[in-house]
C-alpha cells in the first residue's frame, strides 16, 4: 500500500476528541500513517489511547504520533490552560472557538514541516479549508454527528420557521420524512433557529472540502442519507460506530478520561454482583450540568426505583447541598447505587451484561454507544442537537422513552425541571417486564447487532473506510490535492 500520511485535528471537547482519535486509530490499524494534532493541555487526555494502540497492535505499520500546539488562551480572555470545553462552567463553545481560531498559523507551520497528504479536521475548524488549500492537501471534514440532524434542520429551514414562536412548546410535525416526528421550536438549538456567522463558515468549509466523514452507519439512517442537504454533490462516508472498531483494545483504552473517582476494576466488580440487565446507567455526557433542585429530583427518582444504578455526576460543591438528606446512606452506602463524581468508563459500563437501561442526554456519541451496546434508553436531551438525536432513538428506532424535556438550553436554570416521579416512572417502564418493554429491548439488541455487522469486514462502514482510503491514495497519486468545488 502506498504510504499515506493523514493529520487528524479534533475539536477540544471529549465528544469531539474521542471519536476523532478513535478514527485516527482505525486508519493507523489499516496501514495509514496517522498524526493527531492537539493543544498542550489536551495531550494527557489523548496520549494514553495512542500508547495503548501503539503497544497493543503488533501489526501497526506506523506508530500513531501526537503533536502539540500552543493555544493562546489569554489572547481571547480565557484563563491559561482552559483548553477543553469541560473546563468552562457552561458548555458555550464560543470562547474556546475564538481561541482555536488562533491555531491556524501554528497548524500551517506543522503542515509545512510534515507535509501530510490529507487533513481530517473537525467541522469546528472552518479555517482548515484555507490551510488545506495553501498546501494543496485534501481536506476531509469530520462530522461527529449523523445525517438525520442536518436533514431535519434543512427541512425546518426550508419551511416557515416563525421566529416569534421560538419559545413555544407547541409540537409541529416535520413534513416529508418517513417517520412521524413532532418537535416544538423550543426544542431546537439556536443554530437551527438563527444560523450564526460561525455556522455559515462551517457550512462553507465543509462544502469546499473533499467530503465528509460521519460517525454513523448507513443502516441506521438509510431513509435519511439521500435527504441530507448536499447529499447529491458531496462525498459522504459513513464509517461508524468508530468506538466499536478498537474494541479488541478497548478494555485498556482510557478514552478522553478526566479525573476518575473510581478505577475500572471497581465498576466491573460492582457490576459483577448484579443480575443481568438489572442496572440503570445514568450519565449526561461530559458537559451536562443541572441546578441543585434538578439534582435532588434525579436523586429522588433513582432512590424510588427498585433498580440498582450508576449515576455519573458533574456537580460542583458539597453533595449535601444538592442531595436529599440521607440519600447517601440509603441509596449509596447500602450498595444499591454507585455515584461517580467525575469520569466513568462509559463503554465498559454500557457493554456489561448487568446493564439494562441508560438515561442519556442524547449526545451523539452516547446515542451510538447505547445503540452498539444494544441498551434501551431514557432520553433526557439538554441542548445542541440532542433533541433531534432523541427523535432518532425514540421515534425512528423505537428503542427509548422520552423523559419529556421541552426546552433546549445551555443554561440549566432555563430548562423545565423534570420531577423525580417522572424519572421513576420512565425507569419502571423501560426496565419492567411488560410486552412493550420486551419489544423495545429486542429492537435495541437487533440494532446493536446491525452496528457490529457494519464495522466487520464486508460491512457497510468497513467497506466505506476501504473506499475512502483508496480514494485518498488515488488523490495522492494525481498530485495530492483534491478538487475544491465552490460553496454550493
Ligand atoms: N464519557 C465517558 N465517561 C463520562 C462521560 C462521558 O466515557 O463520564 C464519554 C462518552 O462515552 C462519550 C463522550 O464521553 O464517548 C461524550 O460524548 P457525547 O457526544 O455523548 O456527549 P457530550 O459530552 O459531547 O455532550
């Protein structure tokens, strides 16, 4: 195989970094020279994964490299070292984006030295297209989401979005798609309602890139692929779920880990004491934050179920300020539940046979991880594209129950509170023995099997990866640069 060298540039948040680093590992394990570029403070989050793949796969032709860049935080008024979205009290990415906009020059200098044949850059780096052009290198945009979201977004944009009704919780039916989906405008993120300058730049960048790689798989969205905007004139490669493809090394991979409060063995031995499919896993991604009142309601809801649970918590301050009195004694010290303050090994947990349900905020990685593990979900979206992902899980694939969240907002205090009783009811419905629950479990398991087949040799994602690699090799043979079309 011709030597191909690819630079991978993940955005600085776990939900972006984890899948793009996984993708770099997949390329490397298929014989490609892969270099991940990140900022200095993010090196410790990525290096362990790379070390494990470098040491664990004896057939690797080139060890994966990691190159650091200096992020000039103070130039944009953020504290030095705040180089990951998890470091910000609210998950508004705009300040971090302002800092990463300053990486263009130092990234160009790396390109000048290393001359890769291709850049795979997160959509959050709209400037990557200029750098790629400057060095006559192909740019592939990495979209860590799915086709369903942009499809629904473009349908809604094409229709009459009444800006005065943005706050409204009245559901409208999305026209022209095979599944019946109702959404209220209050569930849509700002970037759908009022496309901002950054969104425009992103769109321009990916429409001029050589194509888009998506962490999704064809069978999951076959009804939406052709409906996606630009689907006829953009190259699109579904190569996911990427997390499944390093599975043989996964047990050892510390994926984008923050500070963990317990080690993996502790979870495994705790889960080992529980009966199959009895445990509820509750995690709102790396950025999900709540008010103290909402935290208390979640605790009340969990305590009132009969199910053991693992609850991942990112709440600051003393637990006594946001937990019902006596909760720790009754629900944690008793052995019923685990409360993890900090990072939990989500893949390890979801794939344990003791886990039978997942309360998720519907970040796309968590959705895919639930799908691949075949675990049914309770959907509790908070912001960004999460309400749209919820629809894919609940209305299209019918593997989940919606908790009933109504308002898409980065600000916890703006969201409609969910009562503990709502959570308990949804958990009982999801994990109970009724026929509907059983059918839901079957559908989730079947989708998990489809996902696994997609990444096996001969499967859709596996073959898409092969085609993508071949295409990049051919591009290199004709001079290394892709044909940039003008923005459409
Ligand atoms: N994750 C994890 N442990 C945690 C929290 C998150 O392993 O305690 C991982 C999760 O498995 C997923 C990623 O972090 O791969 C979060 O991405 P997602 O798109 O679900 O949500 P985001 O954090 O971007 O909102």
